[in-house]
C-alpha cells in the first residue's frame, strides 16, 4: 500500500493505531509469570536421622510430581527444577524466557514475550485486527 493511501483514509489510520496499541499492550503486560523460589521447598516426610556416614550430606531429590487436593479433587502438580517450585495446573516453563508462565500458550517472537494468563486476549485481538482489516 502506498503511504499516501494510508494517510488519506481515516478508517485505515484508526485500525493501524488500534493494532499498534494492542501490540504495546501485549508486550507491556506481565503474561502471568510465577515468581521463582530462592530455595527449593522442603521435602515432605524427610527422616531427620538419616545415616549417611562420614560427614556426607544426603542427596535430597524432590519428586517430579506431587499430588495435592483442590476442592476435594486430587491433582498432580509438576516440579520445575529451574524455578524451584511446584507448578500450578496449566503452567509451563518457557525455555526462551526461562520463566514459568501460568496458562502458557506460546512465546510470541514479534513482541518478545510469552502469551499466558493475562495477555492472551490482546494477542488474539492483534491477530484479528491485522487479518480482517489489512488483508
């Protein structure tokens, strides 16, 4: 499209402005990053009188899955070694951002951020406006 056409068409200018604002909202919002733990959680059922021998420290390894009850329903939660926490359901670790994101969908390379719990609607609106008004 020629730049004169964009400047002479107020509806196209408005839609372009909307897409830019939505891109800024998508890139500026926290996608639902879960804060990391400074220390790993204490293992449950740790036996305090472990016989390790000769001043060695026991090798503690947290289980990768833990079952918790939410409203009386047992749910398996997975442990994230990088963030040192048990992730809530529908939470995943983004390898690009190196964070656990709640309701993680994908990493959006155009804005350099994950699409998660908070900013998914803005991402969807960017795609909607871009497709229906510029194609």
